[in-house]
C-alpha cells in the first residue's frame, strides 16, 4: 500500500481583556490549511469570542450579607466556529480516485486479470466541515470553597458535513463524489458538583459528581423523499436504525388467519416474531420498517467519584453510567445454534409461555429461507442503561522512618481494581457489555476485570 503524507498548516491568535477580575473578554481565531481540499478551499478561518462576568467581585455582592457563604460566582458565555478536514479513508476530495484490485475477464478464455478500479469521482467544491458552538454557564464556589458547582447549557450546529449524496441514483454508473451537505444539531446541558472537607485533623473526604444530557437531531442528510414518511432519517437522532415493530409471537391461529399480516415470501411458524403491519397493507415487508425506539447512543451519562483518607490510608471509588439508549443483539451474540446455547434460550417460545417468552421458537434455520426472527425488530432491543463500578483504589503511605535508610522521599503501596461490577439488564439476557456498539454480533475484545498491586517510590 502506498502511504501519502498529509500536509497541514495552521496559525492561531488570541487577545484577552481583564478588568479588575470582574469583566473578562477574549477573542481568538485559527487560520488552518489542509491539502485534503482543492485550491481555493484549502484554508479556513475559524473565529470565537467569549465573555465572563465575575459577580462575586462586585462591591454590591460583597456587601450583601445573605450571600456571604458564596465565595465565587461567575457567569460566562462563548460563541465560535470550529472546522474539520476529516474525510474518512479518502486522501483528498478533489482528485478522481483509482484503486488497486478487482478482476475482469477478457476474450473467450474468460481469464481473470487484476487491475485498477475506478474509485470516487473528484469534487473541487468540497470544503471544511464546520460546527457553530454556543455555550452559557456558571461557576460557583461556596462554604470556603468546600463546595463547587459548574453548570453549562450548549447548543451546537454542525453543518457542511462531508458525506456522499443519497439522492443520486445508482444508475449514475460511478462512485459518487463527496459533498458538503450534512447537518446535525446537538443541544444539552452539563452539571458538575464537588464537595471536599475534613473532620478533625486526620480524616478528609471528597465527593464529585457530574451529569450530562444531550439530544441530537439530523437536520439534513441528502436523502430522497420516501413514500413512507416514517422512514425518513431526517428529524431523528443519530444512532437510530430502521427496524420492524414487534407486537408478540405468531400462534397457529394467526398463521391460519388470512387477516393477520405475515411476510409474503418467508416461512412463518408458531412462535416466530409477530411484526406490526405499520402501513396496514396486509403484508409484512420493507415498508413496515420505521425509526422505532431510542437511538443506540445514550442521551444521558453520569459519574460519581468519592473517597476518603485517614492518616496514611486512602480509599477512592468511581461509578459511571448511562441511560436512555437501546442496544440490539444479533447473530452470534444470542442466536440459537450459532454457538453454545445460553440460559436465554431456555425461555424460548412455547404455547404455554406465549408472549412472555424471551426468545422465538427454537428451530434450525433452513438454508436460503428466512423467518421473522431474522428481521431487525424492536424485539432485539434492550435498554442499555447501566451503572458500573469503574475503579476502586486503596493505598497506604509508608511511615518515613521505614524508607529513610534508602534515601527515598516517598513510598506508597496500593491496590486497584477496574471494571469490577456492572448493573445492567443486558447481563440478565445477553452476554453483552452495555458499552458495546449496537448491532454487533460479538465484541472483539470485551472490557476486562483487572486487579493491580503496586508500589510507588519517589527518590
């Protein structure tokens, strides 16, 4: 493979103004260049401005007795534009690509020859992806700075996203060039609280927690206007996929009833997944798929870190988690007979279990024949909400007289553990990690539970 070096260049500047630590103003800008785009689009200018008001430095605030417990109160805001030249695996956007590989047959012998394949067409008009960022927030500290609070609201608009066109017919006959057409909006807020204090001379403790919520919406992805509006990706979140809506399991009576919608060209058995006829045309087909349920990216994430120290001992622990997202297990992860059977398969459909079953009817798949169980549907969705004890550390500071003989400045022993416990509904059904990407049938290298024992020496 030929590796072509990328050439980038950038200039940055910043001007700031601070008036008595009360009024803060800053302008900055970046002028960046890349060889990923054609001449005329090589450089982009990305400015930003931020301002802050330190209210706690105002005389009226300092003299207001009911707020004496607040040490610092600042309001701040920023607005700016950033750029990206990330065009994926392509080296450039403006050159017509040719790639090694492929084969073709010539003459009556039909002998195959490797050669050069035509790749993406070039586009001289592609330029930087951009993101407009707006943020407003506050910083508060109180009770002699034992308590600190940071809160932010953000509104980001990413536009001119470099993407392939979706409205171009495949009859075009060549790989379609990249264009600046994607647009995504992200809005949300973040909150962080921290408290640190001591009890007596020997015991200190701290607690730190953060919470974030973000909602993204696809505003434009150059998709064709579909006859079924519920299949338009525009207006939905990133990470949502087209699936069928599961409404139960087929029974023998359903199969015999012509008024119950079924896939027209597939084998349907009692205990197979029953899917919603969303467009009410009497048959289950691609037109019944929609963007049902939550995306496979969490909208909410949080973390909690806490610890204490007593004399020479210290203990700390960190919990992290996320909620409001779905994962979808497929193929080898949970499919019966594709690997070892799992406890989940003991709860497969029977007439007695009915819609309380946790898995479709067990049966060997007939080669070349599909069944509703093979279709992507909300049945395979499961909430990915989780809380994980990410790490724990216990340490002990050795007494100085233990290591003075070795002329050490400091000596400490410690034990740590990572990925110790995970609370999630996923582990009750699928052998799936909640941080795995949705739709994968297996995780190439799952998170490991790790224990370490170490010594830290300072000379």
